[in-house]
């Protein structure tokens, strides 16, 4: 049985990214724009990317959600800024868990991966 | 309401090392020993299929199963057991009305009215029926006090209105809906009325003949009974014009190779082996509730709601979504904490052993109307105490501290 303590989940990093998210806001004329949602909790996000020469030049997101989902997107945005699309395609959920660095219970998997899933959608859209 | 907790084994559980405080009763209630014993007793002494055996066990099982039908009829004051259809849950009960009555009685251009308070179970079936038939779906809006706007409702009613579907109590705001008045207004224009009673049965006395509604749906599991049992009350006069929503064994009268005739009454709608054991255990849940008394339970619910509203109102960061007058709401209280997502509220409360629901509560259009993306919700039942509210308050203080609200 896993027992999670609040200090383990609501770490300073998580709370800081939740209350002061990085890359928050819309970007004008994005190369790709996708929406992500989690019908269970009502979280809805929008992710904008500007891609130049196969590299993420700028990233922005809007929306609202729980501390885990919002911190995850903020951390992910930091991570993908300046990265090559070809590298992003290799990203696994494990990377997202690593960035969050907190225990994720089964009920929170969708929250943790909300931004990650939106990014996958964006990459698929780019491919078309 | 003293010592009631002792009848519920599960309430002795520890969650994260803390005593469980179960405040998610609007989702499902816990089950008393009497209900668990009834299940065990049936399977160990009388288990057999119903309506078809000559042997002793089958006769016993049939008698017990049909006995609960009579008990349910009495509990909600139906005319008799022929007005009680067993389904697997409240959702199936509403779908049964939608398919069995709606498909033959709703036509192109007809209007169906639902309220803004509806759970998806009493909204989506009507959306689909309207789409299929070319009927029009109309919505009764809310007042600023989370009540149904009856003036607006009156203006929606016309000769085109064929059906009004409304909850008796919201599972989000707790709003108690004046279903008797709504029914009378619908009947005045010749429309039928379906009431979703999932949140109210088992919390206060329900009298379907006083309401005079045509259909009344509810679930056993929200009123101390097992999961897997729902009820659709239908006025007996309407039943003969309804077509079965499922076909198969037990619901037939005679079967020829290429055609069949069907039984009359509720049995026409119960194809196949029903949930015999759980229906029988549901009978024990009703006995348990009757022993305590519906008036006492309703008063207890109200007292806890008033207490919780009073406690939560002390915190400026907490916003309540509840009618201002205490008598306008049942035992449900939705709230948000400024700057904290309801999921995070629920996670931190769970850490303190407090089980609450967070999210959309299967009522997405209503949550949108409230102007939020989700809410946290506590909901009471007979075994809850003021101390439970105090534990929840203590946990909420922790939420405020962690998020520095």
C-alpha cells in the first residue's frame, strides 16, 4: 500500500510552477495549436508552439486545472523550449514523471500527463 | 442518530492512518450490517432463479424478490407493486422510460423540457431521443440563488410540450426542486413528467402519488442498498402503452418460433435473470431506513448542512454553491477554494481520511453555468456527525496552509 504525504506531492517546485506557471499565455501566429482536456476533472488547456527549422522556438499554454496538471505543463514547456522536434518525438511519459519528481497515484495519471498528451497531439498535427 | 456508525463496518477503516470520514454519500452510500447479512443469507439459504422453478428454493427466492417490489411500492407510496420496475440503476431506469415510452410517444416537433440542474443521466438520454425524433429540447434556467426559475419554466410550457424531466434534488447544489408544482404545471398542458429521485429517496419521505409524476427513477445504492439495483416507478395506466426496452426470457407470455407475446405490468421490462440477491438485500436497506424514520433522517441531514454551511462560511477563500435558505437544499454542499483546484482539495482531505468528491459530478452543463471548471463536494447521510464536519474543516485549514491562501 502506498501512503503519500502531502509534502511529497505538493512540493515547493510543484506549488511554485502551479502558482507562477512558466510560458503561460497565448502566442500569436503559432505554427501549431492544440487543445487538451481531462473530462474527469474538467481541466482544459490549450498549447501553442512556434516551430522554426525543426526546433521549438516558442511555447505557450493557457487553461486551468489542478496543481499537478498545471505544474506538469509548466515544467514540460521549460523542457521543450529550444528542443528539436525529432527529439521530442522520443519523449516518454516517464520523462514527465521525472520532471514532476513526485509520486503519481493512479487517479492522478491523467493530470500528470495532460500537457504531455497535448504535446503528442501537436506533434501528430505537425506531421500531417 | 446515536451509535449508527456501529452498524457500518467500513466506517471503522483507517485511510492514510486516519479514521475514515465518509462525505461522498451523493455518489454512493455505505451499507449497514443488515444489508450485508441479507445478501449473505440469501446466497446461503435461498439462492435460486425466480419466476420459473417449482422447487422450494425458487419459490422462496421469488417470494422474497417480489416482496421487495411490494415494499418499494409502499415506501414511495405507489398504488401497488405493479408500478415498480427493477433496473440496474437510476440511469437504466431513466433510459427505460426514454426507450419504452419516449420512442413511441415523442414525435417530430414535440418539445421535451429538462432543467439546468440535471445529472447527465437525466439529460443525455433526452438529447439523444430529441435528435432521433426531431424533437426540441428546452432547458429550465436557474435563478441566482441556484433554484429553478419557475417563471421561465412557465413560459417554456405549451401544447407542444410532451415531457418534462426534472431532478427532485441536485447532486451539485443540493437544490430541492418543487416537483409537485412542476408536475401540476406540466399536466396542465398535457405533458408527462419524469422525476429523477436519485438524491432524495432515502433522505426524506417520498410520496409519488402526492407528487403525481408519471415516472420516478432512483437507485438503491445511494440509500444503503447494494449497487446494481435501480427502480423505475411508472403510473400503471401508462405501462400498457410502453414497449419493452429489452427482450428475452422471463418477460414473455408465450413464444412461437417467429413471434412472441409479453407479460403485462413491470415484468414486461425485466428481461433475463434480474439482480435477485441485491434486490432482496435492498429490502433490508428499506427496513433499516424505516426503522430510523425518514423524518428523523431528513432533520439530521438538514442540521448537518446548516452546521457545515456555517463552518465553511467563516473562510473568505471558500465559495459555497448552495441556495441561501436552508430548507431549499438537501444534504449536498458544493464549494471551491480560491486558487486551489477541487482535485487538490480532495487529495489533501483524503490525506486526513476525509472522502469527498471533486470534479464535474456528471453535471457538466450545470458546472459551466456556475462559472467554474469544477467543484469540491461534501454530502451527508445518517451516519455522519458534526464531528465529521469539524475534521473536514481541519483538513481544509491544511489546504489553505499548503497553498498559502
